[in-house]
């Protein structure tokens, strides 16, 4: 059994993570950490009633590390990087849900998060937790940067086309829509029910913090600089992300050729399905799957990708990474 702890155990992604770990035959949850709550976890997350009643504790990082072989950090950016060095020094491994280790450059991190990075020397050395693209780096890692939810629906469909040089690396437009749970559990005006119900709204236009993450990994795929236009939207539903990408083809290409490229690239990936139909978020709700399709419309190539933002966009990917880091079957607790 692998002992695991969760930092920041009161949020939506932490709840999803706990539910997945309770299905994992190789996991024992030994500590749930919260800076704000000290109640049993099933009082904060009533859906865990009868399944888990561990107390939420506000204990030191040192104590957390003593209880766990793996720590899932669901803390906000910067707070996560302040705790992780001590956890790693103890010998425990970490899957980090925050953006703290996704970017390679301290300067880029400061530009987008407006704070000096607390653990800057590790940037550029931490594997990006997208097993479909970085499995070999993840397996031996002691720290993995779990991907963002929006980037998952951008990077997975576009990377094969960039690597095959079938689309131009410039002028990629991303139109993305997310359920409200993607904004987190803490109340905010724009996620208040009267504000978001029966409404759809763009936000973070030109300044969303997932942009540099998307640009960084698509640039790696293209071996050229990529700067996307990324527009996210909040949709009045609980969960799910749908992202449509528009790109210019480098040659005359058909829909069937695009789908073949995607199928060949992901043919051995258990959680990526290339589909003929237009996918919907309900197709993947509560699963770790990503459904992708492609179309040719006029002079543009389109890809459409859907995931559950709380599972493949967060906790499911985290468990996938955990399985690789600890030698379990990659699909354990996820199928």
C-alpha cells in the first residue's frame, strides 16, 4: 500500500481525487490537510459520508511528509511551491495541481502570476504531467506538474498536427468553454448563481494564465514559437470543457486524413479516443477520457476536444501520474 496525503483537501478537485483514491487498491489515504477546516472530511464533503471520515488537519509540512510516500498538492500557486521543497527533501513524491512548476521560466512565471517563484531553481526540470506526451519523464520523477484543464483540451489535439507539420504554428485560435466548477469552490461574484445561470460569458481575454502553458508546450511540439489566441468562457453547467481550435493547414488535407493522424498518434493511449462524431461534454463526464475529432471548414482545420475538467482536467490526470510514478498500472482506479 502507498500512503498518500492531500494538501488543500476541501476543494472540488480534492474531492474528486479522494473519490478516485478510494477506488485504488494500492492506496491508503493517511492525511487530509486544510488551513481553514478542522471537521471530519465527510462534513465538508457530504458525498463521502460512509466512505471516509478522516479529520481535516492543519499540520506542518514536516508532519505531512512523515505520514505519506506521495503528496497531492491542491494548494494555490506559490503556496504549493513553498511547501513542496520540504516534502521532496523528506523523500516523498509530489503531484502538484497548481501552476507552480508548469512553466520553464521564472521570468514568465512572474509575468503571469505577479510574484517571484518560491522555488525557481526547479523550473524547467519538472516533467509536465501529460502521460500521453511525457510518459518516460514522468515514470522516474519525484515531482510532476499536473496539467491545467484548458491546456489539456488544447495540447492533446493540436500536438500531433504540429508534429506532423500539417498546420501552421502561427494563427492558432482556441475557443474554449468550461463548467463553473473550473472556477473553484470559493465564492466569486461571476460564479454566483444569479450571475452565471442562464448566461455564457467570456473572461480572461488575452490574459488568461493558461496561455503561457499552452504556448510553451505547443512550441515544443512545433519546434517553433507558438502564440495562440485563447478565449475561455464560463458555461452554466457543473463540469466539463469543450475546446475548438482553428488552424491554417500547410497543405490540402481531408477530414479522414486528419483523423488518421490523430488515431495513429494516440492508438495506444487508453484515455484518448478519436471519434467521428462531434463530441459533447456529457460523453466524458465523470471519466478520465478525452474525446477528439477534426474537421476541415473552408481554409481552416478545426479540432474539437472534450474532457471532464475535474477528472482528466485535474484529479484523473493526477492519479494517472501517480500510477506511473509508483509502478501501478496506468489505468488503475480510472476505468
